């Protein structure tokens, strides 16, 4: 179903962007190097906890020396940290002020599924209404929809992902707690985030008009292969493909 605004996917993409930076840095660092002669091997690092595939490193941010607030009281601290990156007014414009981390975690966890919980979105609704060209049987996604997302895409495009990753790492214990509270007592949120990154990176980029049908109240993709895609991919398809390159 695609006639709803992007329900938090942009805020989730911000966290995904931070995770992607760390993810790519980790993968690059993990590439094997040719052995060098007369070099003392570095001391072995302690193994990650069993079952954790992508452990988050300890924060090197000087702000990390201060104790984190409780999860229920973390909205102001996270908003302030993000505001230092993009400006307090931008955070206020796009990010809903309550339960930010919990809503980010729920949204990110739902992106690979068929539906994303509207009530748990971490961002304000995108301005404007969904526009389709045609009728219930034969319609296309109108290019006017792409313009609705440009301001948010512009904000994301200007982010310093290294600094954003530092914020994510600093607040990671709260993301982990929210993920466990969601019903994954033995889960590791950063592993789930990496899964979501891989799924979003696999989003197809249609080259022609995107056909729609309207069997009920909501428009859906006419192509069953697109309609069966995960919710996160279907949301990204609504963005102009040039914004996702």
C-alpha cells in the first residue's frame, strides 16, 4: 500500500546511514592484508559475544564520558546530539519529540516486513498528498510525489555520516535496550540494522513509469514483484530513483 507518507523511513535511513558507515568501515577493516616480514603480530582482540556478528565498538566521543540517560528520558539528549549535526530547527521539523529511540528501533525492525507501524513512526508526515495519474485500473506514480521528499533527502545528503555514526555508537546501549524490549531478549540490534541495510541496498530502481492499481481504498503496485517487496523497499521506490544513487 503506497498512498501513505513515508512513515519514519527517512529517520530510519539516518540511523541506517550511520550504521552503513560503520558497517562499510568494519568490512573494509576486515579485509585480509598481505603479511609483512619482521612485524610483531598485534595482540588478539577478545572475541565478540556468542551470536553477535557486527559488534558496535566502544564510543570514542568525548561526550560518551557522561552517563547516558534512561531510555525513557533520552529524547532531549538525542535531539540535542542530532541538533548539533543538522541544527535544532531541522530536528524539530522532522523528528517527533517522544520515544525517538523506541520508534526508530520499531521502524527499522519493520522495514524488511510487509508493513510499517504508522503509529510508531519517528518522523513527522511528509507534506502534500499522494498523486497518481490515471484511474483505479490503470495509473502511474506521479513524478510530483518525488518532490515531496526532496527537502528531507537534502538534509540526509548533507549529513556528516562519520559524526552521525559517533552519535549512534554513543547512544547504542539505549538502541540495544529498546530492541530487547521489543521482544528480542537475546537479539543484537546492530546485527538487525546490518540486515536492514542489505535489504534497503537491494531496492530495485524502476527505469520507466511505475504502474499502480487501486483494488480498494489504497493504491498498490501493479507489478506483483514490486508489491511483494519489503515495506522499506516499497517506501524507497516512492523516492525519485536519482536520490538513491
